[in-house]
C-alpha cells in the first residue's frame, strides 16, 4: 500500500533549525498565546523544542490526496515526544483527541501527548510562581 511511504512531512518554514542548542520563544510566531507561554516554560527549564516541526497525514481521498492531517504544536527531541496543547473549548478537545487516536493507530512509533487546559494551567502556575 503506497500510503505507508509518504505520511510525515517535515515543516521547514516554522523557524526550526535543529542546529540551534535552544530556541527563544520570543523569536517565533505562534498560532496561540498559550503556545508561546508553553515555549517560555520549556526555555526556562532548558528543554530543547521545535514548534510544529512535522505534519502527519491521517486520511486520504479516493485519489490518495491527503484530506486530514495533524501537526502537533511541539516536539521535544530529548524525550522523543510530540505535544499538542488544547486550552480552548470542548469541541476542539474532542477533535484533537480523535486526531491523536488516529496518529497512534497509523504511526504507533510516534509518542504524542495532549496537554489539557488543567495540565497547561498547572505548568503555568508553577512557572509563574518560581
């Protein structure tokens, strides 16, 4: 089946330069303020990260054209872990949960964690009260 060949696309336009030791959250344009705050937390703890480095194709149409994909917010290379933040409404949480379930089924070698609002708030609280 040809689908198993080209499923993961590297996003080279996201300021992801692997040769950099640590990134600075101030130098990257994020889709949401919570992503920027999360990046600052990672910077504070000196955790290497990449912002939206890869896109995983999840569904294709009858012509084998991708119609659904998933781009996790962060990749923590030292932990080999992708992180997706969800701090918004429940509808988005359900949608992201479905996508992560598909990623785990199609790409079992990929480690991905969904950070819910409570997880994010807990980290933010610890970071702000250091």
